[in-house]
């Protein structure tokens, strides 16, 4: 278990790139594996979570070769070409891998078992196993299919129209992947719009979707066509680097080639509302996703309220936003974010605990937190609870805090941001 020791800094400066978007990387591997023909994926994220998705498809007979450090070549096997895995698919810490794969595997005429680490094996899967069962899949697991390991007996699926209780791109994507195999396809009615990378990438692979408002329909049985896919930089990774610039006195950092899909830019909107000095330049599109260069400069911040339909667009950035709110002027309220409790760890609990140790006045709510900002925070010993975004949030907080901050158990940073410490040191 690695601990990181951080002390206050001044004047972080530089131009950097962050690893490829994790959500888009998973989807690129999944869709290229079941497409016809060869796909070149450029800028893939090489973190542990994405590697687990790639390894699962290799176990199911897909040839995936590394061409350069961040480039993969995937030899698609077609919609029905996957092979029954003769071992348990171990998805490590990756919730996205598990939820998307259980959907895809429900459409396969074979048996498979999915598991993960002790964190993933305690995350709720009922939100996917329930609708998949109503499509005809057999799914077994602890707590009646709610907790991994999950065993899937896939096969003939029928169409459903589903309205998930909670806004979740993972549930939506799981059902779209199952829908590829369902006669009549699937219709999903989202309670609130969530990241739409699956929809965009299905389009890139030649599959038309019918989208009207928050309703999405996909026809079943259509073939995907491989091609070239470019993955943008991960805005959820960039958020930590931009936060460092906003927090550390005398800093100015530019992150190039970041994905700015409007379903993911809640952090940029929140920063603007907090008075953060950000600049978005060079907006363009690649492989169906908008990208841009984003610069951030240190300056005063003020508290805000975040609730309701904006939450899905900033869900992964709420831990680092809580750090920024801790040094902002005034109060920040985060509500309607109960989903944070079932991420890689209970992120509300973990942030409340660590921020309190740093001397921040923070109140824990069932669905969020209320933070009273104060420009000075103190170094402390904070645990990541094995969660990459908690670890990175406290490392960034330590760059601003008085005294020494020790962040415990930081190996998890590799799940989404390999090279994070090296990148910070380069600034
Ligand atoms: C993701 C969706 C979100 C997000 C997760 C990645 C995805 O989860 O928190 O990090 O790639 O679809 P939910 O769909 O559970 O909200």
C-alpha cells in the first residue's frame, strides 16, 4: 500500500495532456470487439479499469494488440462471434466494466461469471440484473443478483421499454448493449440525461439510434462496422489538474485535447459559477465527441448550490469540487447526490471524514454535503478508502494545505489516471 506525502506549493505552471477518457475507452473496446472488421483505437486510457475490459474480451477470443503506448488494434469478431470464457472474468475495481458487460453477456448464447475486487463486489447490480431478467436473461448473484460475483446465462432476449429509477449512464449503456441482441430492440426513458458516449459511439460504428428528448430507441440485430476511433482526454482526470491551478497560488495550467461532451462538463459550469478563472479554447470534434483545450488560473472562489438535474454531469467531479468549496468564500451545498454513496467507496463519507481532518466545517447529509468555506485548510492524514478519485482529491488538497498531508492507499490512482504524480511533479 503506497502513501503519498504532499506539502503546500506555489506557482504550478505548464501545458499538459491527461490520459484518455475512461468511459469512452471502455466503450471503444466493447464495440470494436463485437464489430465487423478491424478497429484502431488511438489515445486509449491505459489505467487498470480499461485494461480489465480489454482482458475480458481477450478471454472471449478477441485479438487485441497494443500498437503504441496508447494505441490498440482490435480484431472484431462480429455480433455473434464471442467465445464462452473458460475462466471467471475478473473486472477488478471497475463498475463500468461490470455493468456494461453484464448487458452484453446477457445476449450471448453461453455461460459467464463476472467478479471484481472487494469494493466492486459490494456495489449494487440489481439496477442492471432486474431489467436484464425481464428481457429474458438468467442472472444469479448474492442478494438475488444484486451483488457480484454474477453468473450470466445469456440467450434469446426480447425487447423492453425501461425507465431506470436513477439517472445512470451505466444502466442505459448496459441495456443498449443487451438491446443489440433483442428482437425489437430496447427503449430507454432516462429520468435525467446522462453521459451519451455509448449513443455517440454506436453512431460512429454505423448504428442509427432514435433519440427524442430523454427517450432512446435502438433496433436489435444490426451489425456494427469497425474503423478508427480517437479517444479525447478525460475531463474527469483534467478536473484534478485544473483544480490544482485554481487552488495553488500563482498557478496557470493548460490541459490540451480534453473531451467536452456537454453531458460531462458540469465541473466547468460549476467552476464558472464559483468565479473560477477558466478558459476553453480551440473547440473541435473528433470521432463524434467535442474536444477543447482548457486553461485555469488561480483566483478567489465563492460557494454555490448544486442539486437536481446538474448532478449526473458532475457526479465524478464532486469529490474534487468539495475540496475547492472548502477554500471558497461562503457555503457550498451539494444535494441529490446519494449515488456518491455507491461509487468505488462511499464518497460522501470519505470526503466528510478527510475534510474534517483538514479543519473544514462540513456537514454530512444522506444525499450530499454542506461545506462552509475557509481559505486556510490544514494538512492531515487522509484515507482514500481504495478510491482513485478520493485519493487524487486529497493529494490536490494537500498542495494548498498548511503543513504536511499524508494520503493513504494511493495505488488506486492507477485505475483511472496512470502517471498522475509524475504529471503533477512536471508542473
Ligand atoms: C460511467 C457512468 C457514471 C460514472 C462512472 C462512469 C460510465 O456512473 O460515475 O464513473 O462510464 O458510464 P453511473 O452510471 O452509475 O452514474
